């Protein structure tokens, strides 16, 4: 953990409060320059947090979670072991990531934790639940309150419980007009940033 990290009062590491930088290193925790960690945050052992991230109040980051550069994690998010956030991911308030499919209080399932990956630039709306073992594709968008139980295609907006495809979204987050019925592929231009995409019923591909 370097001098460029801004740790606010009340930060919690494991069960320790007021922890110092050497103790972070001893527990295998790495935090990049420019990252801001607000109060009440729990960080487990062997976590890796990249540069220029924002970790909001009362976020739980379980052991061995990986958070890449420039991620923004809002208040109350629960990230458990097995989660990887790739660069530029936005996670809205009180999003929950699970890591066991069939939990029991009296059965130890730590050997069964499943990995969950959130691709570069993806956004997850407030109060969504991400069931473990899925991959959310790059620049995808998960609507507020959605329950994600299966992989999300890159650039797709999914909503509801269970989450279902609704629309395609641009890299900038703007909704794109729907695919034309009966036409295999068509070109769409974002009205906000002018990015161009080839769109089909099952994929959205940026033009190079």
C-alpha cells in the first residue's frame, strides 16, 4: 500500500481497526495509488485493489477479491471471495455478490466457492444480486434490483429477476435503438458519442 492511498477514519481491516500500512502488507493486501477507502470498509486477506479506485462506506471485501484500476464501488456493497472486478467497473449501492450456490449454515462449503468476473467498463445498478459463477461481459449494464443468474453478454442491458436481456448499450452507457426484425445485422450509431456498432439479435460489436 503506497503513500498515494487515502484511507478515511474508521477503516477496518479484518477485525482490526486503525490498522497501519505495514499490517496491510503483512496480510497480503495491495492497494494502488490514488485509491480512496471510506470508513467502515472491511478488507480481507490477500485482496488486490488497483489504482484510482473509490471504495464507499461499509463495503465488505472478502479474502482474495481482486479489484482492478479505476473501479467505483458504492456504499454497502458485499464482495465475497471469488469475485474479480476488471478495470473501470461501477458497482451501485448495496449490490451483493454471492459465492456459494447451495449454502447451509451447518455445512462448510469453502472449498466450493465459485468465481465471478465483471468485465471492463461494466455497470451494476443499486441493490442487484449477482449469483456466483457468472461472467458479466465488458460494458454490460445490470439494472437496479436485478438478479443475475447466468452470464451477461458484452454491451447488454439486463433487468428483472431473473435478469433478462432488454437492450444493447453503448460503451458510454447510452441505450441503442433495437435490432431491426428480420435483418441479420445492422449498424447503429450512438446518439451521445457517435460510436458505431454492428448489431445482431445476439451480439453488439464495435466498429474498429
